[in-house]
C-alpha cells in the first residue's frame, strides 16, 4: 500500500473530466487500496481518483465515525435526487476552507463495487453529500465553485501564497 499525493486547488488537473473505468481488475483494486490509505491518513471521509491525478470514474468514501464503513463506487451514476441538504463542506484539495453548500438530501446511485458487481443504493445524510461532492470531482468541479467568485479568488490567492511560503527558503529566515 502507498499513500498518494493529493492535488490542491487551483491545480488545473483538478479540472479534468474523468473517463469510465474499463475493467475492475487487481490493478484497479491496488489503486483503491492506496486511495483508502490516503483518505484515512488525511483524514477525510471521501476521496475521488481525480484528487490523486487518476482521471477515471472512481471514488472511495467512509462516513462512519470509526472507519468501519468503507465504500467503493466505480462508474457511479445518480438515478434520482430528492430534497435539499445544506452542509458545511471541506475538501482535501482545498485545505483549511469550509463553507456551506446546498445539495440534494437524498440520492439513489448505481455503481460497480470492487468486485465489479452492479449495486443500486439509496443514500442520505452525510453519505449523500459526500458522494455528490466526490462525483463533482470526477467532473472537474470543486465545492468552491458553488461559492461567490470573490470568495473563490480569496481562497485561491491564500492557497497559492501559503504554498509559496512553505516551499521558499526565505520562509525559514
Ligand atoms: O473529508 C471530507 N469531508 C467532507 C465534509 C463535508 C462534505 C464533503 C466532504 S469530502 C472531504 C474529503 C474530500 O475532499 N473529498 O473529495
Ligand atoms: Ni473534495
């Protein structure tokens, strides 16, 4: 297993639209294991392949409080959306920022599991929000896209500046 590097906003690779997974094989399952290791270490409740620079339609999630609910969604499709949920969201690709986002409160999703079996599942609560957030990543969308342009610019400037500071030798003088 290996921990993978997570891309951070405004990295243009986060804007890539992922293509469908062609084969659910051992190579893909190794990537899935690495994504879980990366997500749990972060720590986060979800991770889309896009965030680790793999542009295939694959996401992992675990919204349980004790890491006992790992879920793998391959080629996910939303069949139905109902209701509204407003949640304070964060993103491992936008470290240190949290803001309210409005999404569907209930979704029905069809996907392939890690054995390549088709599953249809109803989701609500944090899991529904998380899966919509991860499926946005697969489309190249980030939660900051739902905020105002002014907020997004502020976040972008701050993250670019922070990154310059930590990587620059001047920072330690
Ligand atoms: O860890 C995460 N927490 C979170 C909280 C509210 C709504 C969505 C999320 S997903 C996020 C991890 C992440 O960035 N996944 O893409
Ligand atoms: Ni995210």
